């Protein structure tokens, strides 16, 4: 156990963990108050995706915003500035003093993750928290608070208090936001920008990804995209790419190539080997583009499985640790045994499921799940609606 983990354990045993974190966040928040000597700039928006990436809902809102009004000062907080090559974007180092200044002086924030516990929003600013999963598979936030660290719970509650608006694509998501996010602000039933992007731009992005990686048009792609584990255990990512690829060739025809994209929280991915027939996409910044590029998805408890609703591709659940996950990690909102997505706990079960896949039964059961979730009819104007709302706030 590391020194950091030992300190956390000691604080928890003493019953002062929460108060120590609150003190730390209070001290770290000082720059957010000092920079308030600078005025808010009504034409400035700061975008963040997954703590310093360039993608997700914020990316599509950012692109649309520039098309609507090129005079807007668009700022992205990035860990790697090379991920964004757009000339209309000002790139600022994520988690820097300059980043704090940009946040404090921006009229609007758009983020798809929780902002850390020390972040403070000032009066007159408007914060849109899009989230990075439309309909979660695994329990999150307040619904899983007994499995989450105190530090994160403080982050989450602080973030929800600051948030002014959250977009939604379904009645199920509306109910979840109210129940699990400590959130009583505005919910905009406009759909999600990344889902709109999936629907409208799939063919174009699919071709761009293929060209980038030298993939022929007659070759098909399957994406393996599991979520993270709090334990950082990488042994559960044991998909047998060789045998699964052969099963896909037998069931759907030859020409399948695998892509592996682990969750950004998997910081020990370099310890894992994959065969040469599989492309490692873990560092690819935009998960939505990989979803658009693939012809079949394999995941475990990731919310990306619900985005296949809009892509008309098969999806399979491969999860070797269902019992452990539900007991020790987050738990699940859904009984995956009743899902239309085939569930497998071993490579053998997954291969058998691929070989026996029935597209007609799958489509019928998928439609029933969509009705249960209560998806809104229009999923193709989310970005424009959000941009117009932002422009309204910037005029206030």
C-alpha cells in the first residue's frame, strides 16, 4: 500500500477524512477568489472534456458555437494541446494557474466531467454539465455513494451546486439526474450533442478513422471498450481477440479487425499485450468517433452500449466479474440477464453468442428496451438548442 493510501486509511479511521478534504479544497480554492479582481468576459466560453481531453459533448458544442458566432472566445483546457488542431480554439494547459484564470473570467463553462472540489463558480457565470454517459449501466453518484471515496463525493456535491443546466435524451435520464446527482437545476430535454453527431456524421467519421489507420473499405471493425475498475485490475480485460475474430468471420463473413479502447481511468494499460491483428485505441481522444467507426461493440458495464441504439450495430456484453462488480464496485441499474445484448462471462460463452446471434430477435428486444427507457423522439437538434441557450446567457 502506498503512502497516500495509508494516509487515507488513517484519516478514515480517525473519522476526520471529510474535514481534511474540505480544508484542502478550501485552501486550493484561493486562486478562484483572487482572480475575481478580473471581470467576467461575456464572449468567453471554457470547454473541458474528461479532465483534459478533447472530445465528447463539449467538442460538438464548441464546433457548433464557432459556426454560429466566430467572435466568441473559445477556450479549451487540455493536457495535450496537440489533440486539438482547430485554429479558432485557444488552448490552455489543464490544471494550471492560467486555466483557473480562464475559468474565473469566462461567462460560460461546458464540461462533461465533475469539476474538482476546489473549483468555485462566481455570480454571473453559467455552467452546463453534460456528463459523459447518456444512460449509465453501472450505478453512479449518490446511487453508489457507499462505494465512492469521500473526496469524490465532495467533488460531486460541489459540482452539482454550481451546475445550472444538464441536457437529457430520455425520461430515464431525467429521473436519474434528479435522484443520483444531488441536482435540482434545469434539465433541457434536447438530446445529447454526441448522439446527434453519431446519427448525422457516422459515414464521414468512419471513413476518416479508416484512412488514418490504413483500414480497407472491405474490412470491418469491432470495438472492445470496457469500463474501469476501482481496483485497477487489468486481468479482467482478457478478451481472446484471436478466437473472437475468427467467430466474427464465421458468423458475419471474413474481414474483421479489432480495436481496443480502455477507459481513461485505466492508467496501467501499458502492461497489457494485444495481438497484432488488434489496434490499440486507448489514447484516441474521442470515443464517439470510434463508436462511429466500428461495426460491432463488445463492452462490459460501459454506457457506450446504449449509444448503439443510434448506430444499428450488434452489441455484446463480456464481463468476467459480474458478481464481484455488483458486490464490491458500483452495482448495476439493469438486470443484464434480461437485456437484448448477449451476456458472456467467458470467452467460450462470448464466441458461442457471436455464432448464434439472431438479428431479428435482437432488434425486437432492443425496441422494447428503448420504450422502457423513454427515449425522446428527436435526437438530432441537441447541439443547436444548447448553442442558442448559451448565446442567450452570454447576452445577460
